[in-house]
């Protein structure tokens, strides 16, 4: 009887482990925008079997204008999300304990693109102008930049008029704005595709202005990182994802093709995705996935320098961990 009870207990225990293990290899990733080469590394890792090699079953959820990755993460709709660090740190200060576990993007691709005929040559020339700015968490770097430059964002001759820009370039093309927000890998190309010459434009890279903040990091909820099973899953996920990113850097045309294969909307063109992948490779170059503490601090310092309206009000604690990348890379 005792042996039977022990056998039953062991069977029950194994059954419990089997139930737990059913989710030990499942990962759902929430992208911050629609399927495009900005996320090529993850699609490559899926297509080339890098996730499968790690024993993972990965589901990639495209984003869009009506999808807020932090909300999806908070609601349990994803295990990890991609997010810009300003948005993630602001969410963390508001009470959502998100933690950066890896940083595939080393460099920022954010810039302002302006009409040259407006007379804009320097940041000081923004005064009295209308500037298109993305919101939904993307406005933080711009607002910090203007605060540091001493330029009000409430209009007037000495300030800038902020136009809430949709995720397109229409405000510039229609002359509704003197400058708009663009990414090196996306909207800037759209402006050129519309027939505008580079000679007609002036661009201001956030990197060059010293106000660049980290983009496209991988974030998980702090409470989940207390679970060894989840941590092990994340180590394998990050390792495979970075393998996907390095493959994409070395094979940009093929990577763009993989992205197109995963674009269920059919909205992306081959030429645009190849161009985007070429620009994205510049941003991931030099990164092995580990977050550089100096890059983190630069982002924090930029966000704290928001004058009377800073993006965050205090130095974040516990907002990133190297535990995942340390295990994944060693």
C-alpha cells in the first residue's frame, strides 16, 4: 500500500511538472508596431529555426496604432514586449513594474525631418515653427530635448507648436508642419518616395543632438523574473533572438524577404523592406543584446532633464537586469 501511495504521489508530481512544462517553452512576444524589418531579428529566429533549437514555441504578435505593448504585457497577453525605454520607464514609474532584460538596438534611429525652405538650420530655429511629434510614449525624447534647449512647447513666437502626428508623413508633405518625426529606417524613406529630394530637407538626428534614448528593448514583468522557469525561458529566447539579429545584419536582403513572408497584411513592399533592413542593421550593429549601463544612464539623464515636466521624476531602481543576457551570452 505504501509503495502504491508513493507511486501515486510520484505520478501526481510528474503530472504537475508536465502541466507546468507545457508553458515552460511557450513565449509570446508583443511587437510595438506592425510587421516590418524593424523586427527582422525575431522573424528570422523563427524562420531559421533558432527558437526551435532552443526548444521554444514562439508566437509573435504584431503591434499597431491601437496597441499599447505595456498594456498587453500587464494584461497577460504577452510574456515579453518591445518598447522604447522612455515609454517603459514612464510606465514603470506609474506602477507597471517592467524590466529591460535585453537591448538589441544600440543606436537611436529617431530624427526630425524639416523643410529647408523654412529657414531652419539649427535647433534655435525651431522657435515659432510647427513640429509633428508622435505620442503614445514616443513624445518623451522630444519633450526632454526641447526642455533642455529652453524652447517652450506651447506655441508662440518663442516656442514650438506641437502637432500630434499620426504614424505617417502627411503633415510634412501637406505643409501642415515645418518638421516631422521620422525614423532613419522608415518615414524618412517615405518622404523621399513621395518625390522629395534630400536637398530640400534638413534633418536633426537625436543621436547627434545628445538627447538620444534607447529604443526597441526587450521587457518583461518584474514578478515573472522571480520564477526560475520563466528566467530559463527568457535566457533561451534572448540567445535565439540575438542569433536572429546577427543573421539579419549579415543577410539583409534575405531577412527582408522573411519579414515579407510574415506580413499578413500585404502592405509592405520588397524595396522598402530591403532599405529598412539596411538602416536597421546600423542600429543593431555593435550590440550583443546586453544593455550598456552608460547607455541606460544617458537615457535616464535625458528623461530627468525635463525641467518642470520631466518624463520621470527620479532615478529608476531595478529597471533593468543583466542576468538574462549574462546567462544567454556566456
